[in-house]
C-alpha cells in the first residue's frame, strides 16, 4: 500500500530530526533528576518548546503540558473547541541508581540515573512535537502533550489528573522504551500490559532477651523467617497457575547484636497481579498468614498494605488503531508481539479516566550493549529506535484526529 501524504511527511521529518532526538536523549541522560525534583529537566523542555514556538503550561512545580493546535480548516468548531483532542504523555523522572555503563553521555549526577529510559521518552516526545508542529496544517484537532514528573514514585499521573490535565481529552497515548522488545519494533496489543503494583510491610513485635537465654523472650527474627517461608507458599499453592502473580519480599531487618535475641523485626515487599479479584484475595490471604504465624509464636504483627497503581489495560479499539499507525509509518514488520510485564506504570491512572493505549517501543540490541533490563545500572538503549517512537506517536495523533 502506498504511503498516505501525511505518512510521507512524517517520515521525511523523522529523518530530518533524528539527530536532534538522539542529541536530546543524551543531554537529558547526563542530567537525571528524581520524581518531583525535575527542575532542570522542566526548564530544558520548556526551552525546547519555546524554540519550536509551541505554547505550554506548568500546572505543577515540575513537568510541562504543551499544546499543538491543528490548523486544518475543521480543526476547531465555531465555539473555539477542537473537533477532537488527544493527549500524548511522556514521563521525565530518573531513578536512584549509580550508572555503570561508562557511556560518554553517562549520568553526571552521583547515585542518579535514567535507568528506565525516561530520558528517551522526553527526547522522543520532543521529536513528536516537532513533527506535529510542522504538520499542523493537516491536524484536524488539538494535541495536548504531557511531560509528566514522578512516574517512578507513582505520583505524577494522579497529581496531573487532579490538576485537570485530562479535561476535554478524548483519548490518550503513551509509550515506554523497552529492553524486552527488539529495536525497530513496537508492541501495542490490547488487554493487560502491566500489573497491579502493591506494596506491603510487616512489623513484628516479639521480646528481646540474652542470646543465651532464648526462653526468656520471643525471637522476632525467627518469627520473621517463618513468615517469609509461609508467604512464599501463597503464590505457589493458592493461586491458579494460569494467573500471573508475584510476591517478592525485598527487605528483612532484625537484630542489633550477636548475643541479643531480636525483639523486633520488619519485612517489606511488593505484590504484582493483573486480576483485580486476585489482588484483593492475596492481600487478605497475606494478612491472615501474618497474623496466624505471629500468634503461633507468641508474637504480634502489624500488616500494612499500600496500594500502588492499578493494572494497565489497553483499550481494544485504541490498540488496533495504534497497530495501524505503527504499520503505516514503520512498516508491518515493525509490529512486535510482547506478552506484557508485571512491572507497574502510573499511565494506568489516565486509562481509568479516558480510553487509550500504551505502547512498548523496542530498544533491545545486544550488539549495541542494549540488552540489560529496565532499572539496571548498565541499562542502555539502541538509539536508532528513538525516532521511530517519535514518528509512531505523531502518526497516531494524526490518525486519531482524522477519525470520525
Ligand atoms: Ni519507566
């Protein structure tokens, strides 16, 4: 099938702006900032938008919300509202990871790194904005571009939604650069893509005693060890093998000295599921397990559950449209099949409010050292994938706004 006029223009502009996108990615990569601390990042994004002549607002202290207004004859109604409005979202925060890649553009900040590729998200989205701005004569509506802070601490999306960022928005598109997907391909399948992400902590109260007189206390360390064993059994014995579920205890702390029996202990971890009922069941099962184990040992335990992001489900119609956009601008061979992941993403907050789609932009290329997992201190990407991500978002925005 021959390329449509708009796809041809997007491809031309993509080729033109690819060096810009890579340069931006390296710039942001060198200056990582953690959630809600993205002050420099925000200033830089604003500066780039100023250079493009794209208006923006800053509803929070960090992050930017830009607007690309279509100038197609029917882009706006007589009352000034757009015919259709789509939101595009890129997250902008980094992680408390010490970078070990040795790349020439590596993090210049001790202990902080763009180890999840959000630097790439900023760069790809700036590329998208450039393409949209230069093709706005064909845009039949309005594009709201959200540069979101604080995704890694599961807070930015909620804060922006409360600030009204989805008002008047018909649909939303987001993307993650992804090391489990081959560079040059993009996955945008419908259904569950990322997991319910919940957190828990167990505080155990025993009674400390001399290490040589264990019968005079209640050993919180032993109780904690039993709990760890017991909690493992929940996923292996209580959950259907056809249901994805993960229960990971990442921390266990107890004890103060070699000859003192621990009076207190705590452990904490995370639970990942897709199924909302299983999410509730696991919480109840864990709470009961913790209470009963503590009781059996004569200790007391407090179970604290902190709900995180809900699972991320792609809307079937939006996913189908996104796959068409990917095939149009990158070719049908660029459609990736990816099973999804039990990691979490606060993009799900937007999808609670409006239908949308979240794509995985492949950046995996072992020959370029780009095969470490997200959040690794060696994490890197195949930069040749970036401009494809820019073009897919631009094509998708055009395609949605052109729809009836
Ligand atoms: Ni991420």
